[in-house]
């Protein structure tokens, strides 16, 4: 299986497309760690659908509510509550991804896949409501059964995903997250455990612009992230971030947003990373439009693309990744 990991911020997560915020109860917060579902038209989902159709691959998802109903366990919004008695989840493919919510007390997750016990760390008590941990299991292609239980206490299972076939497209976007923050806090469970073959690295530009750091500081932090991807053997494609509307520079700062976009290109060039320049194409699409017309055409709000913007991201990525593998695969 070729594992294509999509990293980035809220654009990657899917914000801006109709219906995505309505998926969540409780409501979404800034930097929400809950993975979005496969149904919305965010660019990662559009990309996944296209590549699954092209390669005959497939994916499946289960929400906490669906798991609770299927396995006859309690549901504590938004998670299935699993105690010392295990539940069973049957799936097929070569990758399983589970998202657990940390609870009020430490808990030891125990997961057995096809009679093989997976060694997992104890989950500490939650530091707040938005405290989740991803686990990814890489397997031989085929039919599998996962038994999931709590070694002590209660295990809160928010979501499960499985991937089968020649290609998997995995969403590891975290909203409100700069490049440095993503590397420091989310590397292990959002990237390293997936062992990606290709990383589509959305450049986090808006969030780095919002930190107030200089464009050069942003370039240097993004270079560290891109080179970290390369260090684990992944091919990397940098996705430049859409234009923004409204103020183009922050109060008290002279650097404009487009200077940060240019630094993302510089980081890619200096790291020998290919560029999928969505920002440049989106600028061309908006050329000559008044701000309201530009907003209606490409934006959900000043900082997030709408359905058309996400579709454009996906189309450009599809065109750009053809260099990665033999045309017999794509």
C-alpha cells in the first residue's frame, strides 16, 4: 500500500466546506483534534475519493456513536465507552487508525489484532476537553479483527478508520497550528506512526503569519518540518496555501501575508521539495475581481477556502503527484 499523508492546518482538516462543522457535537473549537469524517468535500476527502476510484482501493470509518451502537457499549458524547470487557471491530485492509479521547483518569488501552497484542503506552489524564491521541496500526493486507479494551478504567473511542488496497489517503491536519507547533506536538501520532510514502505538506502559512514571527523565521521552521518528513524516507510535495482576504499584514507588523507564502516556496526550494503552487493559481482565478466577488468565488471566510477552493486544491494535487509513481499505479 502507498500511504499518502496530508498534513497541515484547518485547510487540510477540511474547514470551509458545507456540513463539516455540523458533524461535531460538542461543537468544534480552535485547534480541534477530532478527525473529520470522510463525507465532506474537503480537499483530502476529494483526493481520497479520486485515488480510490483510480486504484480500486477503499476506506471505511466508524464514529464513536456507531461503535457504541454496533458493539452494545455506552456512549458518552462523542465517544464509545469501553471497559475491561473487549469489543470487536472487523475490518479489511492493511491499516487501522483509532482516535482515543483522554479521560479524567489515566487508562491503559489494550488492543489485540488477529491474536497479536499491540504494545501501547498508558494514556495520561486529559489536560482539557480537546485532548485526543491517534494510534495507527500497519498490517498485512487482508481481513482482520481488532479487540479493544481498557486494561484499567474506561477507554473513550472517538473514531476508527481502515484502509484497503493499493493506496491510502490519510488526513493529519490540525487546525490553528503553525509548522513548528505541528512538528513539536503532533509528529509521533499524526506522522511517524503512519510511515508515509508521500507527504502532501500544506504549508501552515496563515497560522505562522498569525504568530507574528518574521517571514524568515517561518521559512526556517518550515524547512525543519519538510526535512523531517524527508528523514523518514517520505517523498514530499509542498502545497502552498490559498490567498486570504481582508487585512494582509498584522497590526504593528510590516510583512504582508504574500511574503510568508513566498517564504514557503523558498523553504521548499532550499529543501529540494517539489511545489504544488495552489496559491499562485488561486491568485490567477481571483485576478480582476472585486473583494465581494472574490469572496463568493473562492472563500468561506477570509482565511478559509470554500467548496470550490477545496476542489481546486484537490485537482492541483492530483496533477502534481503523477511524478511520484509509475503510471500503472495512478
